[in-house]
């Protein structure tokens, strides 16, 4: 009996030893698999410093390819988001959703799983960045777009994905502005129109006036109906109702609303749906470039170069708007795009003529006639006004001209009676002007780059209303002295100089403008090269 018992014990111990050995072997295999996965992740991420640093700090734990619920949720959320890339006007092929799916399906072991893991993270990072702050680098598309895109920390994207709800993360990435939401809505509307054939027949006429009749008028009316500016009618005459429709169209396209379908208006009427859709997609990309971490500011100033306007925005509501004159579409005169902060205004300003203007424009004039532009003063390096009769202008050129040129405060001053300063390296600011006639023109691109305001006093009153009980009286008290006076803004105001050929109103029709600098055409070309295409959507 004792022998039997002893034999059983030996068999039991042998069994435990075998099981323990098997467990150790399985543990070794598991460790080997973990090691193989980590090595594969490290190899695949080696060409991306930030991604490699994230996985290293995360002990090479995967985000996408595990069997757990968290990894499954992240995979599902990523593929859902990539399917919506087209809706945001992004180059869907750039993120390779189909290729990613194939990589996942071909996972056969820890090494292939490690490579799939990194492929998922790389696609995620590229898509997240594009969705949040744009697919293009503005300055590479057009050197006059000086905007610095607010790229986010790439490791931060991965940490947010690891620690948060993946679907909520993807929803938070695009601009959370009403403008972006309305642009997306307009994009979908135009895509449906594209599927239906657009706005129909072009108007076969160079221009049409009220009172005209015939097939071209019928085509004009049909196009106004298709665009939503007119109600259905059987009349073949350019009557009052059609004139009102044309006026509505003109107002929504930055044209003089006279109700006459002249050459410029007819050109815009005959633009196809595709052109407007391109403008909207470009505007969405531009909105992503302005997707600032802390927003644009509760109060901020928007200058739209394509609209020739300047607006003051308070908590997403427009509190003041004025016409603007912007840089001429020539050489180095085009107004650049950038953001900065307005710090102060100068009432009764002195105009310190930029050196480029002094040597390119005024020096040649003074060479021909030393008394030319006599309202301007020449100042030497010690700040002394120089007598022109003692200067041999013929001895100087653009490189060695030693004088500064200034215009003292006056109603004739090129800056008018007030300028608004947000110091920047481009020497761009907002200001008054004595040349008031230019504001009546439809296309207002005439300046050397700075932004001239049609109603600068009212602009100043609105800014000062935050810090003065009677801003108008305060402003005019300074103005009436005739002396140059600097007035600091107690709370500085962000200024965003942008360029939008498509933008929205909270209430009212979509707004379209001409591409006066050709910048949006270049942006669309770059988006197209990146893989963005127009699509027609049924339904």
C-alpha cells in the first residue's frame, strides 16, 4: 500500500513537473512573441523620431492590433474617419485605408503585427494632422501666404488616442467653427447639384439689360431659378422680378448690385458648379490653417483680401464692417496673409515712407525734379530735415540713397488721420486714406500692400468702445490737437488677414468672390496634386 501511495506521489510530481515545464515553455514563447512584436515596432518606427519616442515611452504596447476591446474600438474609429476624408475635401488616397485593411488581414505573427501597428499609427498621424490643420503647407503653395499653420504635437495625438474615446477624438479634430460647418454643408449641396448636371445651360450672351427679351433671357432666368435667386416664371422678358434676382446674385458675389447682367456679372453667372465647389474646398483647407488651439479670440479683426473688407468680430458676431482697399495685384504689392495682434492706434500719424517706395518711386521723380513730391520731407540719419536744394539726387541710387522720407500729419497724409498697428515684419497695417474715391470701385486692389479702410473713424470708435465711455468724443479730442498721438488698446486684438473666395453668412446666401490674386487657383492645383478630386453625390 505504501509503495502504491509512493508511486502515485511520484506520478503526481512528474505530472506537475511536466505541466510546469509546459507553462515555462509557453511563457518563453509568449515572451518571444512580445519581443518579436516590440522589435518589429521599433524597426518600423525608426524613420519617425516622434513615433519611435512614443512607442518607447509606452513600452511598445500597441494601440491598434491587439485583441482587446480598446484596440478594436480604435481600429473601427480610424477606418470610419478615413471613409469621411472626402467629405472634408482631403486626399483620401493619401491615408491608404484599403492598403491598411490588407496589411491587417495579412498579419500572421508578432512581427507582421508589429509592422501593421506602425502602419496604422502613421496613417492616423497624417490624417489627424491634415484634418485639424490642413493637408498643405501654405508658404510652399504661394510665398505671399505668410501664415504659420498651428501644427499640434504628434505625440499628443497618440496620447489622446490611447487615453480617450477614439470617436470623440476624431470629432474634435476639424475646426469647430460655424464657418467650417456651413462650408461642409455647402460642399454637400454643390456635390448633389453636380450629380444633377449643375445649373443647366449657360447664358448665351455677353451681357443683358432689363427690358431685353428672347432665348438668352430665358436662359438667364432659368439659371437664376436653378441658383435659388428667382421663382419660376414663364415670361421671356427681363422684367423687374428678374432684375431683383440678378441684384441678389450680384450682392452674393461681390458685384455692384445694379440689376444689370453686364460683362462681369455674366462671367460670374456662367461659372460652372465645379468652380464654386473648388472654392469651397479651398476655403475649408484655409479654415483648417486657422484652426488655432485657443481660437481666434473672443474679439478679433478679419480682413478678407478677396472681399476687400475688414470686420470686427465679437464672440462670433460681426459688430462692424467696412470696405477696404488692398494691395495691387502686381509685383511685391500684393497684401500678404498672416495673423498678428493689434496693439495700438496712431491718431494724426506721420507717414514713414517704406524704403522700397522711397527708392523705387520717389527717388526717380526727384532726380527729374528736385522739388517733386514737395509735401514729403527728407530726413538724414540724425533725424534732421534736409534742404533739397543742397542735394545732388543724381548721385544716388536704390543702394546708396541715405535719406528717410516722411510725411507729417495732415489731411493729405497718405495714411489719412489714423492708422491701426499690429507690428509685424511685413510692415502691413490698417489705415485711413485721403483717396476716398477708390472705395466706390468693385475691385479695390490699389495699395502698396497695407489695408486702407473706408470708415476708419467708425472702426476706431468700435475698438475704443471697450475702454472709453464715449469713444467718439475721446477719439476726436485727440484728433483735434493735430498732433501725432499713440493710443494703446487696453486689450490687444488679434488680426487675421486672410483670403477667401468662398465664405458664409449665418443667415443669407453663400458668398463667392473673384480670385483677384490667383491664390485659390494655386491652392486648388496643389490639393488636386495631393489627390483631392471633385465628386458628384446622389441624393
